[in-house]
C-alpha cells in the first residue's frame, strides 16, 4: 500500500494531465475551546479587501463573534467529515462558528440560484467545474488573486495545472477541494460470482457485452446516462478526438450524426432491456444510500453499476457493505478511453461576493485547503487533497480509516497514465442547455417507449446549443 501511496504523490506532483451570508436552515457548529496553536496563516488587513499584509498578520479574533454560512452538496459521509472539520476550526477560533447547509446536488444549485438573486449567497460555497464560469460571469464569486498574492491563501504546493482549473478570465475564483476522475463503480461481488472480469480502460463494446451477460443471467440492468447527465456526452465526444463537448463558436463540437450515435446506444439498451429506463429511475432515485445497485428486492430496478466519480467510492462501499457487496472501480466506457478520460477537481471551495467578512472567509478557505489537521478530518472524501504536502501528510490517516482509499489511489494512478488534458470550464450558457435540450432528450430516449429518435435528440441539442452560443457572443 505504501508503494501505491508513494506513486500517487508522484502523480499529483506532476499532473500535466489535469487541467483538474445566506441560508437559515443549516446546522450550527460549536466546539470547546482548544489550546492548540494553529499554523501561521497570512491574511490581509481590513474587513473586505486584500492588502499587502505580512504573513501571519491577520488575527481571526478581529472579526468578532461571527457565524459563517457554508453550503455544499453532499452525501452522509461528506456531511459528517465537513461538520467535524468545521467544529475543529471553531475549537481553534471560538469566535468563529458555522451554519452548515448541506443539500442534494439538484436542490443545491436551485438554492444557490435563489440566494444569488437575493444577494444572500453563503460566505463559503462548494463549487463545480460545470458552473464556475456561469457564477463568475454573473459576479457571484470573489476573485482570490489578491489573497493568493499576499499569502493569505497558500497555493505554492498545488500543481499549476490543478490550480488553473479554478481560474476564469485570469482571475482565481475557486480552489480544488480534491482530485478525482470519472469512474464506473460496480458490484464486484456479482461480477465475481458470474466469472466476469471488468477490465481497466473498458471499451464501449466490452461494457455492453458485460451488461448483456449480467442481464441475461440475473435480470439485473445497467445504469449509464440519465436526465441532465451531460458528462456522459462529454466523455463520448472526447473519445472521438474532441477536447470538449461545448463550443462558444458552434454550440457543441461534434456533429449531429456523431451525437446521434450516443443516443442510439441508449435507445438500443432500452429496447434490448438491459439498460435501466427513465421511469424506474424517477420512481426510485439514484442517491447513494438507496442506489439501485442495492435494490435486489426490486429486480426490475436493480443495476450492476453506478456512473460516479472516484471520490464517491467510500460512500458507495459503506452503503454496499450493509448488503454484503464489494464495490469495484474502473473507468467510464469509451471507444478510446485515453482520449475520453481526464482528471479534474472533484469540487471547489469558493468565497462568494456576499460573504459578510471576506478576509475571514478566505482565512477559513485556506484552512480547508491547506491545514493538515483539518484535512485529516475531511478524510479526502472529496478526493485526494490538491496541495502535495497535505496529500502526503494525510494519506496514512485516511487509508487507516477508509479501506477504499488505496484502491482510489491506485485508480487515479492508472488514470494519470491513461488520460488527456481536461477541457476548459463550461461556458456560462451551458447550464441552460443542460437544463433544457440535454435533460429533455435524455428523458425522452430513456423512456420505456421513447418519444424521440436518436437523430431528433441529437438535432435538438445541437440546435439549442448553437442558439445559446450565438446569443452569448
């Protein structure tokens, strides 16, 4: 295991492939005062704007008694570790408390949109590569550049190609909370029982062959793409040799005929019975704790796999263990996985424009990214820590508590050797396409009785993408 962990450190250090106030319904955190002395952290003087303060000059006590709001999308494990980390920060700085507001992925972005319209965004928010350009364009996020330049926020041990993933138009609006990659998590107990070996860098044909075999022998289906999961479209498009799916010039990079192949694969899977349909997904959901991988009592809803990210293995394995299931991990399927695959920030942390004390919020952001004890509590649940020194200092602790961590480490090493440079942050208009034609077409072709052909679905996405791109030029 130590050899695997050492290999990951080398990979993280050279990731040339990685281009990786609001809310009143949260939970408060309070912790007893600690005698621990926090590491010296630079910060600017003044309450709202960064200055050229000397490292260590900022005293968080100067903010007075304050409660910072912190929102993120979550699973149970993420909520537990983030709460523990925030309680630890409060133990160091008793005047700083937190209102923690976790939520589901879909609800999270709806809530952030509502709060943004009311100038009521949280002090610190979890951010995603798919949304960062849109939030920056709308002026919702604080540019961290002054805080980085004066030493308040430390980035010197974050690989450059990881750091730039949080940059938009020359400003740095987010810091990587963890490195991860697309992953197919699967019921290894089931595949072992059937004598099926799931390969690394699995091709689409191998994925279909395995899916059909499992369906024929067990009646268990496959979960591939659903609703607004444009990530599978991105992966497919990159496998064709395009760097990105979105294009500010043409809307999308691929042609209608090329995109139609993606939709035809889904239509074939539904028609042949081995792919889980939209109605079943809507009826039962896909949250990790109730994922259809664990629905043995509902054969028509049970699946052998989950299309997730590598940092979600621990949470899925925890839920699987209650069913006696071992979870395996491989890449997403593609005709050319090396072209398609990429490493990225699993999530970012950002300070918003509505932060009540931006200096303090940046001080806390720095702790979340760079403080070793904080990251031991965060348990790499969001992915391998971006700063290489923090990754090194926390690996043994994380591996001791999370038995899946060495497997994720090994998986990311393989991805590092079999990936291509990441795409640029999604254009600001991508959210309208995601919640419009992409969602509508996925839902239409995934129905038990599809309401669109592959060509119609592809044309609808290409047409709306071109319209949005033209409107935003």
